[in-house]
């Protein structure tokens, strides 16, 4: 009887376990669509770790299950007295350490640092590059473009409507970001980009979108009561559409959203935000 | 030392007996575990029924909003859930209850090195819990800036009204004082009060875990206390240590500095919490496999290595703050190095069970489940240790799933293992094994369901601390899974009531336990219940290691107590 109860329990548990993802239509670990030039690099590191941990955890799990059946206490079965401190055990321990170091730690370190140094922190230069300044605030995104002269903090800067970021497709975009009030984080799942905006610091990152469309920008660092609704939109469009959009904005912004921004800042802080482009990434 | 008859007050309330203090911490920790757990239930309720009144307690607790959660209440809940679970549930349950009760007994000491300091430590801890609970009754609610309390959100610039943040800081500083007092006591006790013959390499691994964890406490808790006092000044005196940017009237401070200070403490803190778990797991696996702990010295060296590395890796919490690649590289390397000692004691855990005679008593079930859940928790750490994958997974539900596997699943499974294991020594009675097994299986399945699927939704891009995740189109397809997570979280919460029922019933009606119900070899099992104030009568001399089980030349029983000689070869 107890045996049947156990079998029923285990099958019920397995069914319950598989039910959740099935119910949600998720049988695998899905990524959001990658629309960036370099997102695959992040996915690659993640997939390598997927393989590593599947093997490592698989071994642990196999050992656990095998031992539960093979070495369970029962009449006539006695444990083997083994302290595991003979030279052969020490050798095995050292080998395991070396294996972990060379096949996991060093591989990940090398792969990740290469991407970091050569790609994510190797900011593109040249005439083709679009520069954007972002200032998150509680609870919205401000975007600023350099305008005709290519310089920030000049008369012809263009401020986009609140929460609207447009970029041309297949063009490197270098972003400098500093928040108005508290720590925010610029997060676009489709770009595999997450970057904190810390008050007092200008953080720089870059991306290149490869597919047209409208994608969501989220704030991923808790920034207060409106954290969840701090949602922006990234529109990736052709170069012509982008230029047309930019030209349509003009230097004086008068969209509905900006009236709120202007009211909010009687001292004129928000309308006059922006900073000289930081040299390190030009 | 003389221990005469005492009054009720000195015996049960202001006691200097480490065993009574341990029990006080146990009840204190269980209370906050219940409190923090209920908050988790409400948080999960919000993920299913957005804008629906919280049943039973909603109108009572939040009359202003009609029992409906609002974003500010939600932020308060996630802040308090994190803070309470880490500092007022896990810390008292492990270091407080088991540390106090078990460590002196296992090393053959008559009490802690400084019994009065020990009592003081508990009562300061109690006070800190009172201050934190008090902040719930503020009109504006408790702190709402997350358990990490990043400034400037946690300063007046952040726009969160009321005194919640200030009370949060005060309670944490008080908690820090209590923890530092306790840590000094533990470090001294283990160094000075070991019984004759109890060398460092004859100590049970539980003692090693608590000792190393106390060293980290003594070194790193003062750092966060200092950081929090600066934050307090920013909050009440208008200083700007951690305030910068356009909203700062004087450009002076640096919010990043706080993050460094916080994580310089914060990362060792996770090892402070997990080291005792590793120790308890190593000891209990040996006891219930009826084998000596496999590779005892290698396990000790691994634990010491992790202790040393823990203070060098805090930067991996800050990869996406704009940290330079060179710094990122170093922190990534040091963090990944932790995988080596961890894999070594994992090998030793597996080795302990290998060719053993596994007894599946309730403490063993919980212990073996820690090998499972900590395996998953530790391995998912690889993603977050790596700078580039952290760019995607930072601040996501993946991270939430990862640290719940390491801190919630592992630590609470260890707390339950410890409670079921030492309950007979603490109260002289056994807890009901059938209820214990039901509690185990339902908890194990549900918590894996909850935390594994948090990893799944995080992998799919859902970021954390969202009042209403469905605001985002890319999260909408994940909402059915989020709802299932909530359902299993409720089941996980409900089954804990069974544990509380079993605990309190066994306290009064449980089967009377004999001196050594688990046939364990460490010193606490040589004493009869109730253990008098002063523990050991006469001198204790330790002759063997802590896990001498199934010795081939020892006939009659399969364990040799630490006070007995090993048979001659």
C-alpha cells in the first residue's frame, strides 16, 4: 500500500511540475527576440553556461537518485568506513578544482572579457554614429539629440517627446545617460541592454538595432512609486524616416507631454538639461 | 561558575544561559519568518489579482486603500519582505538559535565566553525587531526603497514620504550592534572554550560554519553600520554624502559610494548566512549516511577559502553601473574562483553519501534537498558572475530566482533540518515524523516550482519589483506562468502552517526523546534532557573526530562518541 502511495505521489508531483510551463505555453527557456548587432554575444555566454550547469547539475542529480536507491539503509547493509582523505581523494579533489578552473572559469572569463573590451566598451566613432543623451527621471524618459551641428548643449539640440526614442536601423547608437533624481536603469530586453543611470555620473553604452519596429524601454531599477509605469518606446526605423521625425520635432518642443515637464520645473531645470558630450567615447 | 536556582525572570527572560538564549532566538526568528512569509503571500497575490482586495487582512491593514494594494504599499512590502527575511528571520534562526544552542555544546563548553554579552545581544536584537515592526504602524508606512535602500531613493530626494526609511536605518543599525556583539562572542568562544582534546580539526563542521560566519560578521557588519549612519545623516540632517545629480542642491555626494559600501558588506552577508548551512549539511549528511564526513579537511579548507574570497567580490553586484571593464574583469575572475571551493565541498557531500547507509529521517530529507536546491542556486550564480550575461539578467526575475534558491530555499531547508534535528535536544521531545515528511515533500516541490519558474520568467526578460508586470507587452505572455508561481507560493505558505502545528504540538505532546535519538557522535548528544545551566558535569575530554560512524573495528553500535577512544588498529 505504502509503495503504491509513493508511486502515485511521485507521478502526481511530476505532473504538477510539468504543468506550469505547459499551461503557460513555455516548454523551453525563451529569450525575447534579439534585434541587436551584438546581442548574440550575450546569448552565447548564457548558452555556454546553460550547457555547463546542465552537465554539472545532471551529475549531482544522478548521484543523488542513484545513492537513494543503492545505499538506502536496510537490513544487512552497512556503510563503508571511508574518511576520503587518502592521496587518491586529494588527487581527485585537485583534479576537480583544475577542471572547474580551466573548463568553466577561464572559458567564461575569456569569452565575456573579450566581448566586454572589444565590443561593449569599444564605442564606435565616425560620422555614421548617432549620439543620444538620455535623462531618466521619476517616472519618465527624456531623450536629446545633438541637432545639425553634432554638438550637445548648443542652441539646436533637439528634445524628443517624453518616452519616445527613435533610432535609425543598422546604425551604431552611442548613448550617454545621467538621471535627474534617483538611480534608474535603461533596459531593452530585445537589445540585451541594461545600464544603470546613477546620479552624478554619466554612463555610456552603445547598441546597433538591426530590425525595424517599436520596442519597449523599461526601468529595471526600483525608482519609487511609479517604477512599473516608467515605460518608454524605442522606434527603430529607416534613416529617412528617422531624419523626417527629427526634422519634425524642431528645436522648440511643444508636444503635450512636454507641457507637463515644463510645468513641473518652474526653475527651468528640465527644459535646459543636457551636458557636453563626454570625451572618452567620442 | 555556580548556577543556583533562579527566578522565572532570570531563568526564562533575562537568562544568560546560551541554551535559553538560543530558544529565545528560535521563537523570535519563527515569528519573523511567519511575518515575512505572509508578506510574500501578499506580494504574490498582487501578481495574480491586480487591484483586487487582499482577502482576510486587506481592509484591516490598509483601510485607506480599501484593502487594495497600491504601488507604494507594494514597494513597502517588497522592501520589508527582503529586510525581514534576511536580517530578522534567517539571522536569528541560524546564528541566533542554532549558533547559540549548538556551538557551546558541540565544543564542550559550559557556556558562551561572555554570557551577559550574549543576553545583551539578544535584547538589542529584540529591540531592533521592535523598531522595524513599529515602522509598519506609521501613517506613511515603512521604508519603500527596496531592501538595498539605494540612495538617492532612500533620501529625501527620492520622494518617499514619512519616517519609514529612518526607522528602517535605526533598526538595521541596532541589528548590526546585536550581531557584532554576538560575533565577538562566537569567535572568542570557539577559540578559547574548546574542551581539552577538541582541536580545530576535531570540531564538527557546523561549528566551523558558525565560526567563519561570525568572523565575517565581526569584520563586515561595522562597515554597513557606518554606511547606514551616513545615510541616516542624509535623511535627518540634510547632509549629502550619497546625494548627487541635478536634484542635489550642492554637488557633493556619490550614490555609487553607498553601493560599494553596501555590497562590501552585502556580499559577505550571503556567505554569513550560507556558511552555517554548509556546516550543518556536512554534519547531518555524515550522521544520516552513517559515514565520516568525506574529505573533512578539504571541506574545511574550502569553507575558509570562500570566507576569504567573500570580501573581494562585491563588485559583481555593480557591473551595470558603468563599472570599467578592467574592474569588471577582476571582479568576474574573483567571483568565478568561488566555483572551485564550492565544487570541492559538493564533491565531498556526494562522497559522504557514497557507499553509506542512508537513513531518510526528516532532517536527512531536508539536508539532501539542500544539495539539490543549493546546487541549482550556486550554479545559476555563474550567469550573474559573468559581466556580459549580467547585462541581460541583472535586476531580473532570474536574479530573484537565483538568490531565493541560495538564501530562501537552502537556508530555510537548513533551518528546518536543524529544527527537526535538534528539537529533541532543545525540548526533550521528538517532532512528528509523518507531519514532518508531508511538510518536507510539499515544501520541496512548491519551492522548486516557485523559484525555478522565477528563473524561467527572468530568462524570458521579466525584470523585478514590478507592481503590475502586464504593463509591458513583452511580459504579457509570461503572465500565466506568473500566476501559477503565485498558486504554488500559496501552497508553500499553507504547508508551513502544518510545520507550526507540528512544532507547537510536539512541544507539549511530542514523543519523549531519549538521549541520542539520531545516534549521532557529537558532544551535545552525550547529555540528558534537560541540560542544566553549565552543561557538562565534570571534565569533558575529546578523543575522536566528530563523525566516527560505522568504524569496522568497533562492535556493538555503529557510532563512536567524541568522548570515546577509537579502537586500536
